[in-house]
């Protein structure tokens, strides 16, 4: 093995990162052929591969026996694979990808450098595409929530829509992450999505012109009857500056009630969710992080929030597109008695992931490090948050520009403040 490859493997801790792809081990000895109809077979004994001293020294001593099969498989590929030379970096990245898949956790994964850069673009506020948060852990690429004002929302995409074809190409059997990359593209270009929607008799087709998506993280306005309406669309680097500016403007007008809209908010940074919650509660637990070893970390509300006055009643709008960090905020405000929830059951993502960049610009691994619990120690993972006031919004409502969930929230607040 050349020194460059050895260096790459050492940097990545090959003794750990390569485990997943070959977790089942490798049986040494003569190869056992599998007969396939029409296959051309050549059966001959092959000398079992060995691990070189260099490879042994690159593996921690306590793991050398465990990883001997990996090095044997590595050597087999280099010595026997028909198309030489093989791409060592591709093998290394493939092994990391296999390890993450072997965890059996839909939210733990590997991203190559290009995907990692694209994945972070949305949280920073700008990227080019159709403007939708998606779930890539499902059979088909699934819309979690269209970004308000985006081409995806204007075209009529809804949470739960499954992308079964892109530009006429069937996505059956195609990894959802690869499908996501096909949807991205330069502003001004067109993509045709074929959608499978629950309740629709046949697949739907949407022609969408991609755009430069600039995400306004937090906006707001004063509604009639003195109600402050605040919408948070993502939990990224721009959320808190924009939220603080919005709240400063609205709270100066002495609102009689507050509506926080977290619908179709696909989440973002955990710490930002704590900071957002802290603008509305002055004290108390925001969430618990429960780790695999049974320990937990407690996140408490931060001081100096701008809208913590409990005499100003508050409601939070949620729907099936409210996920992750959105659910942290909504769950905390509900458990702490600061706000009631209005809308539909939320998405139900109650696990915590860290994106950990790998050295040498080789992408990152996304690892589920914990599950989070609401202040009342409830989990919402694969369950979601149940609204105190269930209100549906139908496709017909959307097409007509109606918002029965917001209308109901206004009615409830007016009742609370005696108007």
C-alpha cells in the first residue's frame, strides 16, 4: 500500500471507520461459487490472503485480530479485481458509508464532500433548487415541508409527497439521497417531478422552475386585534438575529397575544432551538438529551428573553411538516405551560444528530448521538406532538389561499384575552 493511502486510512482511524462494510466478517479459504443461470464460472482454489505487517501496524493492537478480515478483503480487491487500478479513496469512502448503514439507524449516514456542502447550504440561508426540506431515509425521496414562498410551495408540493420519478426517470430502487441531488440544479432550470400523494388516485406531475432560495429564517407582523404573528422557517445561523429583530419590533407594539408559526419548519441546529424557546420562557428545562449509556444532559432556558411575559397568551402552530428542532420548541412551550399547540400532529423526529466533518475534506459522518425528551420527559420520536386544538388544512384550503389553522388560532387568542 502506498504511503498516501496509508496516511488517509490512519487519519480516519481505519480500525474503527471500516468496520461497518465488513461487519459480517470474511470466511477465508477456498471460494464457494454460487451457480447462476447463464453464468460463466471458473472454480479454482485461491490462497487465503494475509494481512501485511504494514497493515497490522496501521491498526490498533487490540483490534488487529478483529480487522484481519478487513485487510484480507482489501488485499483481495487489489490483487484480484478485474479493473485495475482500483480507487482507494472510493473504497475508503464506501467502507465508511457501509459502516454507517450497518448501524441500522435511518438518521446516521455518511456524506461525501459535495453532499455535505450542499446539505449545509440551506441552514446558512441560500442555495439553488426548488426550496423544500426532504427526508432521504424513506423508499422514495419524500417532501418533509416546502419552504414558504419557494417554487416547491407555489407548485403545490405538500408534506408527505413522494418523488417517484424525476424528469421522467423512474426513481424506484434509486437511493433517496441520489434523488435529492437530481432535484437540485441551477436557478432558472426546470425539473419535472412525478409525485405519489396519499389520497390521490394517480401520480401527479409538477413542472418546477428552480430558483435561488433565500430563506428568511424569521419574520413577523401585527395582525388585527393586537396579535403578534411570528413565523420561524428554519433553525440555522440566521435564525436568532432575524428573530430578535422581529420580536423587538413587535413587542414594542404591546401585543395582546402571540402566535408562533412553526409549520413546515424542518428543523436545524439544536442550540438554536434552545435559544428560540428562551425568547418565550424565562426559566425551566427546554429539553433533555438522553444518551446511549443512560446519562442525560439538561438544556435550560437562557435569560433575557423578549417575550416571556406569561400574561401575554401564546399559541404555536404545528403540522406534519414541523420536525426536529421545531418539535423541541413546540414541545417545550407546551410542557412548560407557556403555549397551546394548534394544527396537526407533527413529524416525529426526536433523535439528535451531529454532523462530524472528516479530515482532508472527505465529507462527514452524521451520527445519532442521543434522543431528546420534552420537559415532561416525553419522547416524540416516530410519534409527534399532539396539538391541543386539532385543526386540519386541506389541499382545497391551500389552493383557495385559506388558512383555517391560523384563523382558529386567532379565534382562540381572542377568547383568551376576552375579545
